[in-house]
């Protein structure tokens, strides 16, 4: 498809505008402090992939945590603890508030523990090492979770949603990352990862227990969260 110069200039201007809007939102509503920046620096130094959520997504998780009065949060897929810090900071002060984050890679988990320590959230945030599908059945005694954030490997996304439904209560919020994937989520899946995402979207959109939406807020509005509230 031919793109002439005027059109190219227009597209570049649009992209600059979107970036400027994002920077404006981040600086006004979701600035990173030293602990968040340090978590990213140590993750990068350890060679972890840079696939953490954005500051806007981190702040959205905090808004959602406040909306459901979250005291008990579950994350599936910790990476270096960046999203975990945003989530742990959304917990109210005092007593029995907790974030549990599941991570299959022990090297990632070591970075997470260090980042939680440096961010001062180790008292309330815990990483459990193992395959999420093995760990989830053991969480039933610690349920219900008020907020569940799904962000691990994509093929089992539908199973993670099923576990999230088992481990939550009416009024809980379930969020899954990477549910748009540049629009691939709306096409027939070409691999196991996309098949998982497409099936999660199908279920989260149609489950009568949920009211849900996809929100394009990441990667220049080409990826983002599926968000669902468990109905009363
Ligand atoms: N939520 C993180 C990013 C997570 S990236 C953030 O925004 O900061 C996905 C993570 O899931 C990786 O660290 C990967 O090791 C982990 N993971 C992949 N498969 C997993 C599984 N089966 N069980 C638990 N964790 C898994
Ligand atoms: C990938 C995984 C993620 O959770 C993400 O946010 C971005 C990319 C990936 O596996 O490529
Ligand atoms: Mg993700």
C-alpha cells in the first residue's frame, strides 16, 4: 500500500501526539519513583526480558485495587517485580493485607524478592516459585482474592481465568494483560499463545458471572488489559 508524504507526515504527527498524551498522563498520574526505576534496572542487568507493564497500567491496577477495596491480591507472572510493586502499594496500611505473586523462574523470583525489599513492600508481598497451574490449587485456603492479575505464559490463559473465578468473590476484579496483541486477538489464532488469549477473551466477554471490557492502553494503544468485575 502506498503511503504518500502528506499521509506519512500526518501519521508521524498522530504518533507524536499519542506519545505526548501518554507522557502527560504518566507525569501527572503515574510517575515512577526510585524503587520502581531500580526494579527495572536490576531486571535489565540480570537479562530479564523488558515485558513489564507500563506505568499507566500500574496505576490502573492501583485504581482497580482501590475500587474493590483490595486486601488480598494474586498475581500470576511476576518477572522482576515491577507490577508487583504497583500492586503491593495499592494495599491499605495495617494488618492482614497481602500480595501473592506466582513465578516459575527462580532467577526471576530472586530479583523480585530483592526489588520488593528495596521498595519496602516485603512485609506484604510474597513471591511463590513454581508453575502457576501447580501452585493455584494450593491457594484455595487463602482465597478469596479481591484482585487477580494474570500476566504469565499465554497458552493456559483460559485456565488462569477459571482459577481466578474460583479464587475470587462477588465484587472482585480480574485483569489479564496482553489481550489485544496488535489486533491478533480478533483473528483466528496462529499459535498456542494467541489461542490462549483468544479463548480467554471469548470466556471473559461471555461469562454471565462477569461484566468485562478490553482496554487498549499499552504499546501505542495496540495491546492492553482485559478487565472483568465478578458480579454480585
Ligand atoms: N507482571 C510482570 C510481567 C510478567 S512477564 C510485570 O508486569 O512486571 C511473565 C512472567 O511469567 C515471567 O517472569 C515468566 O517467567 C513467568 N511465567 C511464565 N510461565 C509461567 C508459569 N507457567 N507459571 C508461573 N510463571 C510463569
Ligand atoms: C510478552 C509477554 C508479556 O506478558 C508482555 O506483557 C509482553 C510480551 C511475550 O511473551 O512476548
Ligand atoms: Mg504482559
